[in-house]
């Protein structure tokens, strides 16, 4: 997930270009003014919707966050007792609401369970090697490069593969910018070498391409390029790391977790960050080096093959999603469901220091628990069914939601929308809101800001062509009195669990704050959250779900 500054630049740059904001932007362009909903006094409350909004309590939100982000839970890292304790806590809270458990079905031997088992493979003590073979005149040059010196391996199951090497520029495919480094290349079954940074002329800090493809966080930057290579069938991705610290041995030995679908078509290829020296050895066959390759045309490297070998110690990890259901009341609609989710895990200990994860994502879990309780307490169930999901393994690659996408408890074909709650505890800064408003021009921007309380500003993400979801959000804004910026994105490359459902073609809403200053830091603690913001976004989510579950 990108930090605040990178995210705002991405939104502002794309707005300035009058393009759909975020993701791949495959929908039609929307006028900037159509994306902003100014705050208005909430519509007069009456009926079950109003009672549900009133039922979401700041005090309860704070209690949930305090427990989930307590030092005793150790940061809720995947595969730890702290995360298991958090899952038990969520199940107990759901049981008090009167919702049904939905992790498993009841049978003759056992009642239904709150928990959906997510079998994972964990790999640690990572080691690896890249061996380069190329022709030099009549001679065969063979050079091995070892981890911690010239290559750094992203977590991956053990593998050994040998394949021809293809140079693919910067590894970028971007339809909005009209740039495709893979044009004319067949990389199926081949090892792809790519450069860091951006193509010449594309490096301006305000450029939309930079915002999407050159975030400050290296892991995010390379992961998106790996997904492109995976979509094209690459066997492995070698990414040139220009910072010497990127090869440091301490980067090795971390544990990675994977779903047991190692041979699925969408399994990620190995990602290896390599030194310029290793890259130069590969590029020599084309009379290039890393300094000159930036201006070179992507092509196959003649007579060059590489062997990528990764070794690791494996352990089996029994992770769990927590699932609950509220069955719909309308015989004509109850076979359709709205799915709501929030990830329960966080980073655990990093360098021996607990990362509590109050905003990320105790806030989203707390909000979803209150939403579930408010629905369960309503005088009558909604017309459509509601499924509530608390995902495991989001920080390690959307593992819990990815497993659910492959093994859904409710058919995806009958899931009409997915609502995601991830980091909902910090207000936007005025400077960031003003950056978004530049597309409106000064008079409209000042009118939007007039009297706006920053705690009332939310920027939900949604697909550009999902009318039912957009209408639900607009009605929810009217019901709650919040100001919205609609961040249109196709979501397939998203940084949270909604990505999995976007890839399944399910309309989604991404509820998120603007990232606080403590994102993925040990200082992400409960006392720093704004519970008023948590409550506001939770109520917006409740009203959105209410509209989707009770269609006109």
C-alpha cells in the first residue's frame, strides 16, 4: 500500500489529465466536478436506516481497537498466537450480535463454525542463486551470483528453473499513458530482466505514470511490475536494484507465506532484485549495460539463459478467516449477497519491535464489528443476504481473501458487491484535499472547502462503471452528511483485499483514510486514532451496505 503523499499525487495527477483516477482506469473519463460531493446536512433520520446509523458507537469502536492493538497481541502477525487471539475475539463479538457463523456448515458431527481454515505454506531461511550462461564468441561464459551480494530474493516457494532471458525495458504496461515495454515481445516461459525507474521523459514528479509506477516503496514498485510479467506468462522477473543497500544480507531470511495453489495460472513468478553487475552480464550479449539499456529497445538477449534457484525451509501454517452471515428476508433477493470485509492481521514484530496496527487495521475490524451489530439489531433483516468477513494474511499478499475467492462460502456469481474497510482512523489533511481540488478551479474548490470539517471528508474507491455501487455511495453520503471524493479505479492492482474481488469482476467499495503518519510503524497505536473518523466511515459503510442490500 502506498503512503499518503504518493497516493495524493496519483489522484491529483490523473485528475489533472481528466482521466479515471487510480488503478488501470479502463472506464470512461468523468468530469472532475462529478467526483466531488460537497458535505450537506444529513437527511432527516427516520426508520431502520437512521436507527442503524445511531447504533454505531464510538465507545465500542475504541474498545475493539484497544484490545486488537494491545501489546499482548504482539501486532497480530500471521502465524502468531496474537492473531489467533484476535480471531477468537472477533468470533466472540459476532456471537453476541446473534449473527450466524459461516466459516463452515453444520453437519451431524459438529455445529457451524465462525472460522474458515486457510491452509498456508510458510517459507523461511531463504537462500538463492542466479547463474548466467551466455555465448562470448566461441566460448560459453558461466557466472554464478549469490544472494546477499548480487541478488535479493522476494519470498517464494523453493524452485529451480532455467530459461532464456528477455530484456523488457522498465517492465511497464500502461494503457492510459500509451506505454508498453512488452509490445512485440513474447515472454511466456522466459526470464524477464527489467530496469528500475521510468522511461526517458516520464520521470516528472507530477506525471501520472510516475505516480502509478514509481512509488517510494520499492516492494510496491516491483510487485506491480511482477504482476504485469505474471499476466504475460513470464517464468521469473529479474529487477535491477540500483541502491547497494538493496542487496544487503539482512534482507534474506524473512518468512513468506503462500496459498497452496503453487501451480495455478495466476501464481506469481519468482522476483529477484539484482545488482547492476549481474544485469551487465546479461546485457553484454546485446552490447549493452545498465547505463545504456534505458534508451534501448526491449528485445530478447541472444544466446543468454539464466538459472534461478531458491531454497527455503517450509512450515505449514493454519490460518483462519472469520465469517458470519445475516440471511436476507426477501425470497426474490435473499440468494444474492453483499460481502463486507476487513483484514484482521498486521505486521507482528519487525526487528523485534511490536507494530500494533491500530489504524491498520484494528480500525477497520472495529468498524465492521459495529456495522455487523447494527444490522443484527435492526427490526428486520435486509432484503439481500449480508456476509461479514475478517480476513487473515492481507499484509502477506491478500491471502485470506485470495483463498476465499478460490473457495467462496457464498457463490461469487451471486455476490453483488464487496465493501472493504482498511485503515479508517485518520482524517485527511487540508493540503491533501486542496491538491485533489485543483482540478475544480479556485471558485469551486473554495466553495467545496467552505465550512468543511476535515473529519467529514472521505475518498472511497470504486470502479468507474458500477452504477449500483455509485448510487449507494451517493445516497449514503446524503444520509450521513459526509463530503466525498469518488476515487474511480478498476482495483485489480489495489493494495488491499478488494483487489481479489475486483479480479473476480465484483463491484467494490474501498473505504480508507488518507494514511496516517504512522503507517506500518510501531507508533500506530490506539491513542493516536481519531475515533470520530472511524465512526463516520463506519456509518458511511453501513448506509452503503443498507442501500445495496435493500434495492429499490
